[in-house]
């Protein structure tokens, strides 16, 4: 069974085998957590993302790819592209669930035992935080893994932390 932890803070400072980046489909960095991870991790992350782009043309919504973590305290960064919120009737929950599932699958495949997630799609993509947190928790709880021992949800703000705290208890 995977242990779930909850912390409030900056995901770029989390020590884990992998941190997850709420990326955009270009994989070239952007705003929010994506920009923060690219800035803190340095050019090695972007260089590997550019190789992935050359090979497969970016990353589709719900999919995930893995790169080095550069200068971050993590070993790897798993980049996943969350859905843009369009009211909830356009498959957003399924796509968001795939983000977590595919990220966990990559971590498992690479024998990573600890992984940290931000709130995927809850920034500029507009996914309501309570609904997104529920999808995240349900996805992790339903995932079975021999490799992954611990998942940390890293909440940047107090509101998100309180939502996760309520849903986890």
C-alpha cells in the first residue's frame, strides 16, 4: 500500500525520487509550477524536453514523460499535461485521472519509490481545487505498485492544503 503524505510548500524544494510537473503540451516551460520547475532545475530539463519534442512532438493531455531533475533535489521530473477545465462535462476528470495514473506508471517503471505531485490543472487551467484534489487522491489510492512506497501531495497555498487535509481525513 502506498503511503500518502501532505505538505504545504514549494515542490521545487521537495526531496523525492520524482516530482511531477504540471506541464503544457509543448514541454518548453511556462507559468506556475511548470516555470518554477524549469527555472529551479536549470537547462538540463529543457534540453531533455526538447529531445522528447523532437521524438514525439510534445506531450498530449493526460500523458506523461520523464526527464532528469537537473539541479532540483529530486532525481527525476515527470511532466504531465492536465486538462483545461471546460465545465466538467468534457472528460476533464478522466483526463486528470490519466495524468496521475500515467505519472505513477512511469515512476513504477523507473523503480522510483517516492513521488511528489502538485495540484495538476488547478492554476491557469482553471480546474476547481476540491474536484481536482478528489481525482488526485482517488487515483493514488487505486494505484498498485511494488516500487512506489510514498506519494506526497505538495500544496503551494493554504486553501489547497486545507482541501487535501479534509479529503484525506
